[in-house]
């Protein structure tokens, strides 16, 4: 039985961190991090399909902003934990563990991991930027 498991092909990494139901960043509004300076749960009424995931927004204005410029508002590394990507891995996120750096949104697994990430943000971003393309092709 173990041999059959080991021979099974690995699933490719989704470019966007999403729930079992295909919802990006646990249903939080990515634009609200910029406009409200806090995480805001999105509303299913305001949704948009992008990069194979469904993104939720708290209002029509945020949905419209995202549609006009998704790369400006989408979290880095597909919404996976920025610290984990810097370690050449992926992990889920806590929508409350976030930071905007140089106009880009970064999410982390937890507030504890975020504190680690904040010890060397430029270094971790540099490592994550290098690791991210390779993680997508694994």
C-alpha cells in the first residue's frame, strides 16, 4: 500500500491559495487591506474569478478596483504564507497576519510566524521572490 502511495504523482501547487471550495484568501477582501488598513471579510455577492480562484470583496467599489488592477491588490505568492515561501515551502494563512510593504500585500501563517518574518522583511522577500516560481512548478 505504501508503495502505491509513493508512486502516485504529486498534485501541482495551485497558483492561488484557496479553500476547498476555491475561494482565495479565506474569503477576505484583498483590496480592503489597502483601503481600510485591516482585514475585512468579503461578501459572496461581490465576487470575481481570477487565476483559477474566486475572490470575495466587501463592496462593489473594491471589486471594481480589483478587476481594473488585480496584480496591484492580490497578495504576493498567491496568498500563501510569505515566510513559508521564503523557506522554499508553502503554508496557509491567517488573514489577520498581514503587512503591506512597498505597496504589496504579504500574508503569513500566523501572528507568531509574522513576527519571525518581520525580523528581516527585505531578506525574506528576496528569498521568497527567488523561490516562488520554482514552487509553482513542483
